[in-house]
C-alpha cells in the first residue's frame, strides 16, 4: 500500500508504539515497524507484524515495564 485509505496521503515507514488488546488486557508494544500517513497520521501494521504480535502474546513473554494510563468515561 502506498497511499492512505482514508485521505490518500503518502505512507512512510516509521517505528510506532501500538496499544494491543489481548484477553481483556491492554498492552503497549513499542518499536513496531509500520507505514504512517504523512497527512492524517493513520498507522498501518503489516500482516507479518500482526502475526508476530499474536505469536509473542500467545507465548506469554515477560513484561518489561508498566505504565500508568488514565481511564476516561465517555459520559
């Protein structure tokens, strides 16, 4: 994919941090290879990256650090 699905902007390779839900928990995965739109910032992860994340999560890798994330209500 060379163009953003949403705004048709150009995509460039970049390292990103990604929030990932797994078994009712949320994990922050840092330093993933992605394509990022220069106009709107939409991030695209390749199928190989997503399969790798699933594999890592299924193996139960050791958590390297914890971060504090505020939770807001939509109401």
